[in-house]
């Protein structure tokens, strides 16, 4: 009971730190955001304007999720709602996902990743469908093919990341996924001819060094399994698919503007993107689950251990709810606030996993590597604040 109380105190303390950090940015950003938000609200549903040449077509009215824009909610409360929603949703997601893959059930371990992805992607798609029905579509032409492709690559990135949990610890997975910017930067240099600032190179170097120190500075574990090379290879594959997904999502934005030439800043609504991305991922995951035997064997495993299926369903719902809070925070504040919240949540999830599970204990050198990684992530926030 005392351990549970300490964990809850740590959770609330970290959440408070997250909210204070994000609030500091919104105090300086609010004057700029409010006029832009007011202007965007006025543009929605504006009737066509009569001119000498006739009536010019205006962008169709949209009914996107605006995070309570119609209510007079204090900014402080909006921030607490968004941060708390992201924190609790994705913390539940992280804890239950780790249990599904790392916990022994009757001496057996869950090894049916594609079944888990069918459920998770399906729950996300259903949530998006209901959100689309409740709030309405954007009214724009949607590039379904491009969204479909990005949904497949996103699902494959998650498949590699989830499968890696069978071979590496949860802290290793989180830190490894924090290197997402490394392949993105490399692809930008090699394929796009992009140039990056010294601060960005330093940030990537810190994260890469931190992950290297973490992986090679570990002590020999007395309990649990050491991280295996195949798990690290899977994390690398996941990072590669993240880079592919980023490029495909850029293509979605570009194509949406091309097929809606009369609409300035046209983009799918949050629930439209969420629906088609997850629906495509669910369909391909289902096909792969059939081909690999994950569907039949996974269902047999879940029937023998129903607590596994319950955990998968709950963390899938948490993921869907968390995505809505991410969009809420993004629309009410800005990407910097969202980055502050999600980065703090990652730090909390890593520390919580270490403290609750003795198998994830870290050596002093690994603590140093962890600090370097999160210093790099916090450096990204600081850079955005200064710019």
C-alpha cells in the first residue's frame, strides 16, 4: 500500500511539473494564438461574398473537434484537462502494453503482435468513426490512397516496436524510439538536401550518445533477460518505418491541398485522418495475422488467459482516448506545449517502469545515458521556445 501511495505521489508531482512547464510557454504564446484562433472561428461557416463578377465560392463549413471552443473554459483548466488526459491515457497504455508482452501467463508469454494490432487499430478506427459521426466531416476531398499508405507504414512501425518488447526492456524501447529524429534527419540530408543547425546536430548527437551509453553500459542482470540484439534490430526497423510514415504524411498534406484548390489550408479533420489511417492499418494487420497464424493462435492464447485480451482492449481504448486529448491540446495551445507534455510523459513512463519492475533496474552508466537522451529531448523544447 505504501508503494502504491508513493507511485501516485510521483505521478501527481510529475503531472504538476508537466503542466507548469507547458503553462510557462502559453503565457508568452497566448496573445499571438488568440487572434489567429478567433480568425479561424470566424472563417468557419462564412457565407459566400457577393462581388461584381458574381458570388465567389467559399470554403465549406467544417465541424472539427475544437476542444470546447464554444465554452468559456479558463486557459489553465484547458491545459490541465489536456495534460491530464494525455498523461493518464498513455500511461495506462504503456503499463498495460508492457504487462502484455513482458509478463508470464501460466509460464507462457504473449507472442502474437499482429492480433494485438488488429484490436488496437480496430478500436482506434471505431472511435474515429463515432467521432466523425458526432462532429461531422471536414467537407473536403480526402486523399484516401495516401492516408491508406501512411496507415500501413505506421502499423508496421508499431508492429516492430511492439515485437521488440519481447526482446528488450521497456526503458530500452522508449529510449530507442526517442531516436526517431535520427533517420528523419539522415533522410532529409541524403534525399532532400536539407540543412540543419548546429543545435539540431548537437541534439541528435546527445540522443544517439545517450542510447549508445544506455545499451552498452548495462550491468549484468541477476533477474530478467538482458536486451537482445534482435530486439535492437526491430527498434531500428521501427525507426525506419517512422521516417517513411513522416514522408507519407507530408504527401497527404500536399495532395489534400492539390485536390482542394479552392480551399485555403485544406486538410482532413482529426477524426477523418484517424479513421482512414487506423482502418488501413487494421486491414493489413488482419491479413498479416492470418498469414502468420497470430490470429488463430493468439485467440487461443487469449481464451486460455482472458486477462491478456482484457489488457489489450483497455490499452487500445486508452490509445484512442489519448489521441483525442493530443488533438485537443494541439488545437487549444500549440505544438510546443504538446511536445512538452508528451516528452514529460515519456520520462515519467520510463521512470515508473524502472521503479515498479525490478527487472528494469538500471546501472549508474545507464542512468547517465537516460539523462543524455532526455536532455536532448528537453533541448528540442528549449530551442523551440527561443525561436
